[in-house]
């Protein structure tokens, strides 16, 4: 799973582009708009996770270099 693919943006996307994509997807998959839909709720959680990483410059650099494993403390050797 690639966070850029989750948010449907390119790696060169600016902060405002990320935010716009996040808001669009968050509205679409929000649990309040999809009551009882566990797939939409899971997708919403993944979208949130992706945005939390990519909207933070430091986390984004780590993610770009090491992937998700780098954020979990691996790959920084």
C-alpha cells in the first residue's frame, strides 16, 4: 500500500494538493456517511494514516526514503 496511491496524488504534490485530496476522500468514506459499512470505515482509517504521514514534512521524508518500515523505526541504519 502506497500512501500516495491511497490519497490519489503524485509524489510531487504540494501540501495544499494533499489536503484537498484528503478532504475529498475523507468526506466520501467517512463512517457517518456510510453507516454500517466496515469497508468504508477501514478505508477512512487508511486515508487518515496516509494524510498524517504525508502532511508532516519530517515523516514524509522518512516515508519517501524508507517506506512505511522507516516510520516504524526500521531502515534507519
